[in-house]
């Protein structure tokens, strides 16, 4: 069955049934963000966003989370990576979803960037050292505090570390030591995950630090990272026996910008990535085999194959 054919025959009701059945087995499927025009006609009913006879993009952007939550029970919120969340913003999202819906938030890069990237949004700080790198007090006040009223709707708080340079940390062991000190200062009653982009940091010291603090290593498919199947096979990579987190974001070897150009507007799978699907199947079966002891949060990005919905459906077909 081709990707185009699947798109034309997408059965929303059956997809919802299978997503809910997976959640009952401890596997929570979600996507990276949710405001994609390419999903209209599959999980989104375009008629819901018509105003005065015309499709209102503003209405779609504002209201589609509610329809997304009719399908999924969790989502990865990338927006929190770019600025600290405030209570009003989180509250507006929570107001649109059922009581058991979970938001997994990427922690703001003010905490995770060793130096500020050379991007316009950083202004004069671009390229300079970040004085708030791994600042536990700032994280508690600026990130955890606005999340606290909505704790029951928070899934995993995800610390994503962009690729670090050799002059940031000469050795992976140095990064692990800094991470150890940081995690030791955090309140331990939240679900945390760490996602790294330096493949040489995937070693015993790093995994041991996460395990000691009850923090999940986030299996991530990314440009310079080994495939998720290889990460899963590494000794000690399952740092939290009761929780698995994976983000199937991008085929290794492909840069993000190329994927955006190739796959927009994300209305169908354009290039299947079999190894990524195999990783998802393995994590599903592993979770099912835990006898209810493990919960898995698996998030899929449109940039992996072109359409996260079809990718998830294909994994569900095979698992």
C-alpha cells in the first residue's frame, strides 16, 4: 500500500480506537506539536474551522488542540523550548483537553544551552556563553512553578541538549558530572527525561547518572545520533524501568531543514524509514511484555517520514 493510498483511505475512527487501545496497554502515542494544516481531512475536520463561509487559519490554530485530544492522549510541546511557559498559557491548553490528557514539555533552552546559538532570536547574546546553563533554581522558579497548578496534566519534562562542542565539554564524563549535580538539585516528584545529541556521550557514566536520579534517557532519532534501535541495545540505556520515552524525529543522516523542505505540508508519508518503524514496534512490544510495569511515551515528528499520523498507523499495523 503506498503512502498516497493510505492517506486517501485514512479511517479516523479506527485510528482513534487503536490509539486508545494502545494507551490501555501502557503505550501513549503522540506527535511533536499539533497545528498542521496537512492533517486536515484525516484527524481534523476542516468544517469545524470555517467562519463566515471561509476556512479560518486563526480559528484552526486556536482550537485544533481540542480535536487533537479527541484522538491522542498526549503531545510533545516544542514551544516551551523557546521561552519559559507561563501559567496562563499552560492553563489555556489544559482547558481544551480531557482530564487525563498529558503534555510533555521541552524545557526552555535558557536552561539547556551551554552557549546561545547564532540565531536572530538571541540578539546580542547569540554565540555567547549562557550563564544560566543547568541553573536548577531558575528552572524551579521559571519552569516548574507555572507548571505546578497543572501537575496532573504534565507527562514528561524533557531536557533537550543540542549538540555540544568539544570546548563545551572535553569528555562525555564531564557532561555526566555536570548533569549529575544539576539533577541532584531538582525536586524529585516530577517525571524528567534527558535527550542528548552527542552520540559519544552515550556511555555508562551518563546512563548511570540518569538511573541514579530516576531520569529517563530519551531515545531520539536525529541527524547525528545512532538509530534508536542501536540506542535501545546499549547496556544501561533503559534508565527508568517503569518508563520509556522516545522521540522519532528525523532520519539519521538528514538535516532538519532538508526534511522540512522535502516533506511540507506533511499531508502524507513521502519516504518511509523502516528502521525508525522497527524501533517503534520494538518499544511497543517491550512495553506490552512488561506486565503493566512500564509506560511508554512515544512521540513522532512529521519530519521523520512526512506525516506522523501515517507513521504511527504503520507501526500499529505491524506491532
